[in-house]
C-alpha cells in the first residue's frame, strides 16, 4: 500500500489552529449517525471509498511504502 504513517486528526488540526493563534477549547467526536445525517441533510454525494473510510475510520494498513522506504525524502 502506498501511504504514510497513520496519525490522528487532532495532530493535523492543532497546528492549523495554532498558526493564526486560535485556541481549541474542546473536542467532540463525530459519530457515524451524525455524519450520515449531515450527508443526507445537505445532499452530499460520496464516493464508495469515502463511505468505506467513514464507516471504518480506525482502518489502518500495517505495511506501507513511501519515499522513505527507498531512502528518499518524504514530503
């Protein structure tokens, strides 16, 4: 599988909020039922892979290949 190390969404959101100086006051979980309601209410179209990722959000590949596998710089 081509990819990178797994990382939680919080690890991406925290630097994005810190850059303009915004504070994160609380975290909330997006439950599948709430996500499905938002998709239905706003008539959002989703691809099959997006639906799979939403249903199995803890799905992680244990073995993957990226540029660092070949000694190259990983961007």
